C-alpha cells in the first residue's frame, strides 16, 4: 500500500476509541478536549503491533490519549526553544547547528512529545516554517553552520518532490556537511520508505561520501522494531544514509532494564546506532510518564551491563535549557547519593566538557530539582 493511503486509514477520532472500547463513553468529552489541544493518530502499521486487549500494552500507552493528560503540570517549552528561534521555523541553540521545523504533523503522536505545543491549534502557526525556501536563504547566509537538523513534526511526512528541491539546494552549500532528519517513519509508518522508491533515490543522490544524510530514528520499545521496520532500515542503509536512534525513559513503557537491553542490542544488530536515551522532560500533560533521575540511572546502568560493544555507545542524556547533559552515574557514600553530570553541548561554550556532581534526593526528576545545581541555569 502506498504510504499516503495507509496514513489516511489511521485511527484519528475519539469516537473510534469508544467504538473500539479502549476508552469509556463517560470519558469521551474529556478525551475529545485533550485531542483538540494535542491530537492523536495511530497508523494501521502501529495499530497492528498493539495488544488492544491489554490496557497496559506499552505501545498503546505511547499513543493513546488518557485522562492523565488532564493534569496540566509542566511546560510547553521546557527547553527554551523559543529563545533559540532565529527565523520562523528555524532555531539555532548552538553556533554550528540549525534546527528546522517545516511541518506541524506526524505519522502518529507520542503522548510525551516535548514539542506538543506545535500541534496546538492556537500555537502551531507561530513556530512552523511557512516555506522551505526561507530556511534555505537563512542557511545560505550563516557560514558558521556545518550541519542542519530537519525535524518537527515529522519531516518525512512531506512529499518527496518538496524535499528534493530543498535538499538539492542544501547540497549546493559547501559549508553544510551533514543533514539530519528526526523521524519516526520506521516505527510508525515504514511504508513511507518501502513504497516510495523516489525517496530512496533522492537520499542516494544527496548522501555523499563526505557529506552524509543521517536519519535519527525514535524506537522506545523492542516491539516497535518489526521485520518491516528493519527492512525499511536496510533500504535506507543501502542508499548511503546513516541511521541512529534516540529514545526516552518512560514510566510503564520501557522503565525496565531487560526491555532497554533488548532494544539497544536489537537496534545495533539492525544497523541503527543507539545514540541518546533521554530523561523525560517536564512537558505539560505528560507528568505520568516521568521517573526520577535516580531510578533512571539505575535502570540504564543495569541495562548497559548486558549490551554488546556497539550498543554501548548509547548515552543517558538530559536536554536542559542550558545544554545537553550526560548523566554519568550516581555514587552512594554513607547513605548520601551524588549524581555526576557532564555537558556535551551548552549555550555557554565555557561549560562544554565540564563535569559536576551534586547531592541528589529520590524526588529529583530534572536538573531544576537539584538545589545545589541552581547556579548552572540561573539566567
């Protein structure tokens, strides 16, 4: 099936959830309101992977709107992306990288999405790029850039002929060495890759030997890494595209060392490098997915003990307003626990590479919950 036709058959209406008996009729109005603020969509491919008779199925919890989202705690822009905006739909938090937001749509919608503000009908038009030509103009003028990240929304939901013009324009720029895509196509709709040979031809054309295309995928659970997804990954690898994966630590979905160990090993075996595993951010209406930093560290540490060498490249990361922070580990001295953190990237370049350690309690979920770390993020 062509990917556009499959996408049109997605489960997208709260009424369908009532008919399927996955939400109660008495919850319909609340789910309808949640859907208005942050839509849901479940592709046919992903729907087949869900055990609909199990309300605790991890894939179901990833995409099904729930009453837990009525808890409005959290922030729409926890990473301060608005402060990195250079043009509408173009951000540059770090001097060498431009992040491009060309579309406010995804194949499916992760309920913990840290950019869920972009899908709110009252907000999304303020941050999404209106024309890829505008991004090309900006990138052309910014000679300090050497890489771009096209994300969103899911940029692979854009038609191939539109992507072609933009990518060929980027390849005319000597200073842009790497083009990255952030996409969940492999996990949500692998037919986007397998049913569109023109996309594969385009990637083969623009992923040059010294200027590669990277696709940063998003698999959170080994059940998402299906044979079809691996087939699509193989098709991409054969074009010269390099594949990596980012995942998020999520309560009741993958907060289990055996689940993560299986995920990371299976990804590496399939040619998809486990890259970053993120601490879940304090996103509005997603508080039910978060676990503490101490628990995250414990699960991640135990998971990595059983990884093959290539899978061990994965890093535990907290993407904070101040920068990208690796969680190196926790020690316990006489019952007092300390967390060790390293800045991989930072708004303040003087912080890059710095290692810090702070006392930490069980109720700390984020850097801002560690009192002695306040000097790091004071504006």
